[in-house]
C-alpha cells in the first residue's frame, strides 16, 4: 500500500505516543522543575518566588551521604542480581523448550502479587519472631533472636528479591540467542570453561547484561518502599528523602530539587556508561 513501505512510514503514527509522552511525562517534569526553583510557604505549599536556595541546601553533607548510600545500594543490587541472574538465565536458555516455559513462569510468579505485599512478607520472615529466627532457634544454631529486620542486609535482600526478574529476563533473551555451535567450537579448540565464558558467552550476552543492569539500577536508586519497610529509620535512601520532603515536611520545592538531582545523576551515569561502551566497541573493532 502507498505510504506503508519500509522507507516511508506516515509520521502521524507517532502522534499518539508523542501526545502520551508529552502530557504524562514532559509536562509534569517541567512543572516539577519550576517548583524546584520556588519557595516553601510558612505552612507548606508553594510561593512562586525564584530562588536557588533549594539546590544550595543540597550541598549539606547529610544529603550527600544519602545520595551515596542510594548509589551504593543500587550498585550492590545490580551486581548481586547479575551474579545470581546470569547463571539462572543461561540455564533456562539451554533447557528444553517445555522446561523453559515452566522456569519463565516461576520467574514471573512474583509479579502476580503486589510489591508492597511481598515486602510485608519479608518483614514477617525477617522479624525477631519470624521464620528465620524461629528455625535457627529450634535447631539450636542461635541462643537468642538475631536482628535481621531494619538492617542494611534486609534492605539489600529485599531489593535483590524485588528486582531480580528484571535482570533475568533480558539475560535470558540474550543467552537464548547464543549459537551453541560457537561454544562447541571454542571447546574443540581446547578453551577452558572460564575462557569460553569470558571470550564467547559474555561478549555475546553483553546486550542482555547492559539492559538488565539499567532495568535494575534505575528503579533501585530511587526505591523507597523497601528501604522504608525493611530498613526503617536506620536506612534512608534518596527515594525516602523525596517522600519525606513531599509528604511529611511538605517542602515541595526542596523535594523537587532532590528529584531533579537524582534525575541528573542517573542521566550522567547512563551517559558515561553508554559512552564507555561505545569506546569499548570501537576498540574491539579496531583490534
């Protein structure tokens, strides 16, 4: 049909997506940006008086510590999800088709339950009278309950559990596309298992690694439900800070400023990562 060729798509087909992104993403983003330069009212609310004080206040070491803690948890969560998810995704990709469907269904089962409900379940498991402490006490491993809940360990455990499927699925797609003949050829050339993984499997699965890392890192760095419920007041991430400024202190301008700082940090990290990956690919081509 005229106008539907591979080289000339009607541009009006982009209109619904552009309207959707404009009304529900770009416009709210500019509103938040404008609020970040406003002033907080005496009893909350917004006074439209332009100021940079909200961004200047973020220079305080407390906010830097919270941002650093958020980046630390996001990085550790991404690394652990990658270490756990890669072998699992590779096993699923190499399994028979019928078994693949079963394993993928098990990966997707957690999505059938609300994330908040799953986090409350971990609270029941990790609390002093929870499943873990009860099991260890009954078997005589410990003499008194161990403090597992409201610790950085609980936060990291909850984040890894919550975002592990986002790592497994892209890795599965990348591993499923691997040609087994390449692995067999490397083995025939007397390459060790470590060499096969490092020189064949990992480079070919790199798109899945990158996609999974992005899908895990970005939502984790701004997480607030898991740190709030599993970490309590002892563990605050930048998502909890934004929630606190908006809903508790009612300082919307400062909360908006924190939000844009978070967006800027994520954009800088992703740009640096993409630039580094592009340079790495160019070096590989020129070798």
